[in-house]
C-alpha cells in the first residue's frame, strides 16, 4: 500500500486548466414541492405517513418490519450477510459489493458474491470474487460495462482506497474470469490512484476512479484488461464523487459538494500523448449537500442529466446540458419527506439512523433517449420509481421500501447499516435542518421526538437502499444493505417496458 502511495506522489500532475470563460453558477432556489404520490393499486401495502417516511410510530410498533410497497412486489432475492453499499447487474446476474471490514466476518465466503438470477424467484450464489480489490471494500466502485462485458472495482476500506484494482470478463456472467492477475491485483504490483467511486467510459476502454478527499480523478486505460495502466491524474476540487459521461465519452459530469463540474475529457478519450482536461463550467446549488452521480439522457435529442443528491434533501435534479457552459435546471424530483416544510418530521423519524436518512442515492433511467421511467434508491425511503416521460410532469408510480431487519445486526455483517449500528445520528440531515432553523421557518421542538436520544446506537428500524435499481423488462433488480439482492416486479400496469429498453446508470 505504501508503494502505491509513493508511486501516486511521483506520478501526480495537475492538468486541469480552467479557461477564462469557464463559468461558476450558483442556483439559490430551493424546491418546495414534492412530486405527486403514486396511486397504489391492489396488493399494495402503502406507507402510513407522508411520502418517503418511515414514521416514528411504525418504527416503535414494529410495523416497519413489514415494509411498504405500492404497485410493486418482491419476486425473489438472496439476503445472505447483507448487500454492502453498491451492487452491479449484468445479463441474468448480480454482483454484491463488499463493505469493509464486516465482509471479512463471513468466514465461509468473504468477497463479492456472484448471484445468478436466471430464475428470478430462486437466485443462487454461484461463486465469490476474493481478489484484494474485492475483499478491501468495493464501496461505490463496483461497476459493469455492457459494451465490453467487463466488471471492475477498486479496494476502498474506509471512504478512500488505493493500490488494488481488479477487472473481470463477464461473458459468462455467473462465472467471471479475472483478467489482470498482475497490475492492480498482485499485492506486489499496485496501481497509483485514490478511489472512493469509479466507473467505465461508455466504450469500456477507460475506468475512471474518483476520491472524496482530496478530489483526485484518475483515468485507468483498460483497453488491454490484462495490463491496466494509469494514464492521467487530476486534482479537480476539494472533493469529488460519482459522475456520468456523455455517450461519445468526451464530457464528464462530475459530482462535487453542492453541485457538479462539467469537464472536457476528450483528450483522454482520444488518448492524446499529453492530455489536457479543461473545466467547462461549475454549477452549485443550495438545495442539497453532496451530489452523488449523473445519468446522461436525451429529451427530443437535447442532452440532459439526472443528478441525485445523497445528502441535504436535494432530491434528484433534471438539468439540460445541451450547452454545458450554460446549463439550465429543468425539474427537481423530491419526496414529501425531503421538502422544507417537512424537515422537522424528517429529523424526528430519522433519529437513530446512522449517518444518512431519507435521500436519493443512485438512479437508473430505462433508456437513453426520451426515457419513460427513472428508478432511484432512496436510502431509508427504499426504491422509488417515477414516470419521467414529460419533464414538466414527473410523478411517482411505484415504491418498495423493504422490511426492516431489526434485531439482525450481528447476522448482516456485510451491511453498512449493520456495521454502522453503533451510531444513531443522521449527521447529513443537519444541513437542511440548520437551514430551516436559522431561517426561522422551523420550531426546534418540531424536530424532537422519542428517538432523538438514540445517539450511540441504531435499531435498524429501516433498511438503507443505495444500489442502482436496474430495469429488467417490468422487473427491477437491486440490492439494499440489510435485505440483500432483490427482484422486484412492477404491477398494476403502471409501467410498460419500451421495446428499446436499455438501462442507463451513468457511472
């Protein structure tokens, strides 16, 4: 590991010029309204409170252990020891990411679990990937590229990792084949990078790694997967997170704190000998705190991105990036629990939750051009599905918030929700809470309830859903931290899969 850090110090160069005309834009408006609620049909077990909430009363009574569902049901799944942070889906398989060090407590099979869901009602665990990158905690780096049928991840033990990177051929998705036994996988052959998150360029020739602090971006050339090599580093900002990349591979929509940076990465895509990565523009907003990633789509041929805020109750924003230097915000998708008027309710029921509460995380559109639906993991609010055919009229059509796994902390060792159960403070909720308090719009007592004193423990009275919910026809395949891998079926005719369905994640 020290070798990798030393190599990083030697190889690092800052090559991120900011053109004189690169704008920095601040969007101060905070969305006040939620999208319309889903109308729940037969077989639903609806939420008992406001949209997206797991009410204090349901947590205390045990009602949350039954979960909540609307126009969607669970077909099958495989819980095992929990779902880590992110899973990835390809063909009829899912790959369960690891959370360090809890994953190592699974003495029988530590590592990334490969799940064959060819029979969605009876998924089976076929093999385990246990190279150093898989054992070290894959955090938000476990991604697939469908074009080249590749799976890759980096090791991220505690928020930021380095050295280990492994890449696999998943042509036979149930039995991945390691392609780089040397660089990145052999402990004596580390790669110089820092990572928290990662993902492929659309053509699968570059794997990009980003780190939260400092905001280092690394481009890893994987044209020859047996010999991955670092070809560029850039210190982008104080912090960097997930991203999305335009279909041609030339622009990156990089998540930063309170917004995004749009970068011109065409020189990396072309493999210029001396690549330069200019910053096109920066967009900050007050409505949110940490941006998570971007999903590139088009509406009427015009490039847009869906961007989600994993903290600060910012929800999901739809941004027109036809002119990346003059982007415009088109819509904001929020649940009622995220609206400023409900921040007191948010704080009251989320107390006793480790670090995060009711925020969006990863979203997936059902196709790149004129998407008809968007599915998002929404932490304690579960999986939410929206009709996005008309950007001016986005509405919720279904949700599935899985049963709380209260009392199973020590069995679910690969769950971030379990591993963080010693701590019961949703710290990232303090940003919108403070905003409303200092603005004189919230009485302090409105945020206090029976759970407020749960500072040193969490009762796991709500699951934590972070993985991308991937469309598979009228099903959604995803993973939540406590409930593990799940196959969900959309019901009551709320969604028709388009003939050209092609799930879009972004990174």
